[in-house]
C-alpha cells in the first residue's frame, strides 16, 4: 500500500470529508501501530494478524519485525511502515538513512522519521534540516534505483515538546524537502495529538502535503476531531476499537 496513483504520481493529501466516510475508506486512513518495548513476538504476530483481518492501510511496528510483517501480509493490501530513529530522533543522518533503506529492502513501504527533537528545541535547525534532506533524498534514490512505487516519508515532530514557532519551522522544512507528511507525535511523549496542532500543521503545509495525527487517539470521536481539523491519516494502537466505534455510530 502506498500513496501513489498507478502512474506513480502522488495522491491528493488534502483534508478528509468525515461525513462521507464508509468503513472501507476509514480503514485506508488508519495506520495500526504497536511500538511498546515490552511486547513479545507473539504479541506482534497477533497484532499483524489483526491488521490483516481488518484491512488497515498499514501496520507500524519496530524495524526488527518488518520481515515478519512482510511475510504475514504479503498477499494482502496492508502495508508495512516503520519509525526511524524512534523515539527521540537522536541518530546521525547517515544512520537514519541506513535504517530507512534497510527497512525498505526488507519489505517496508512507508517511513516515519522522528525529528531530532533536542536540535529543534535548541534552535539548531541546520541539524534538523540535514536529517530531513538526507532521509528524503535517500528514499527517493532508493525508489529510482529499484523502479519502486512512491514511498511516503513523514516527519514526526513530537509536538508536545515544541512551541508554535518551532512547529511551524519543522513543517516548513519538511515541506521544502519534499516530504509527504508531517506527523504530530510518537505516542510516547508527555501527550499526543491535539486539534490545535493539527490545524496549525495543516495551515502551514497546505493541501499538497499530508498531516498524520498520532498519540492518544483511542475512539472514533477522537479520530473524527483530528480528521475534521485537517488530518488525513491517523496513527493509533486502538485501530480495531476506533473502527468498531465508527460502525456503531453509523449503523
């Protein structure tokens, strides 16, 4: 699963009309996520099986489990996504690129890179920009070399640690580098996605780039608020519950 059309061009990343959603279209907006360190391989196996049963857009899981997910999901439409430099973004640009490309070689189709949060709050935007450009360019080169479909690349801001000016600057750098999405949070920080942050991010990037809301989204009401605010992808560990909630609300 990827965010490209049959001719390889990017899809429209504009906001979602929640009033016209069906269960099928909702599933394509959800990245089902499991990243907790205490989870076992049996937990991840069950998680992947659940994602396949529902048909979510992607699973997002630790890079070490990409081969497992690729094997279990190979014949399905569910894609495999990975976080890079999770959860703090501290790795050097070369390490971030290597982590992303290895994941792609092993079967991943989407990359969510954690911004260097410390550099951002320090005002060291040249460091942040170097990471963003390195990973985006590395993934685009990988696509060309393998004649592969477009790989969506997202920047995780970890918004709870940032002020408004820092959020805007991170979004601007991601947009200039040709990233596909900006994303609110890892879900491991002091808080998660907020309607206000999603609105701000959408305002900065416009409709030519995606906004992924993640962190603390556990009900259909939560997800709808984020979509109505301008998100067009939801990252959550409660994807089945949200979908069941949506079905009940629309039955």
